[in-house]
C-alpha cells in the first residue's frame, strides 16, 4: 500500500504543479502578449477534477475528510468505535455505489464517442476520475475498518452498547 500512497501523492502533486504552471503561462500570454491558449482552461479544469477525486483517497487515508465530531466527543470509547465502524461501513457502501455508477458513465461516454472541445481528447478520460477516485476511497475505507478492528477488537462487542 505504500506504493499506492506514493503514486497518489505524486500524481496529485504533479497535477497541481502542472495546473499552476499552465495557469501562470496563460496569464502571461493573456496580459503580456494579448493572446491565450484555448486549451489551457479546459486542461486545468480536468486536472482539478482528477486532483479532487484522487485527493479524496489521500484524505481518507490521512483521516482528513470533513466530519462533525461534536456529539462524537461525548461518547464512550466503545460507542466511539461502534459509531466509527458504522460511518466507515456507510462510506464504503457509498463509494462502492459511486464506483458502479461511475463505470456506467464511462461506458455511456465511450459509446457516445464524445471528445472535449479544445483538447479533442475522448471525454471518458476526464470522467475516469470518478470511478477511479471512488474505488481508491473504497479500499481506503476498508483499510481503515481493518485498522479499527485490529486496534482493540474486543472493544467492539456491541452486546454492552446502550
């Protein structure tokens, strides 16, 4: 999994660097040379989409997704673990469903033969970020569930939960 961690972070870092450089280049072209690259805005948009979906997996791995923990702080250790397992299971199912529908979108777009207006790339390439991002998040949530169960499995005995 360390390899996957590095690939995700490298991809997001390179995509963010590329986005920054293209944006800078386009600003210089626009304000200095009164011209701009027609493809730049489109490429930046697609890179940001990819960063968001792959970055979602990084956030799951690092536990940095947005959460509301106000009530969580009032729970006992056992109830915190139970709630954490329930939340992770819901998130895992959600990611699995989104992966399924993401694949359906890819299939539809591939069959339609759509290409992007400026770059003329097949539109399934930008859309591929959806199922790929969700399957990565799916595996990260599973990885987190395994970690939760390994930490202290007997504390998840729900027979004593109120």
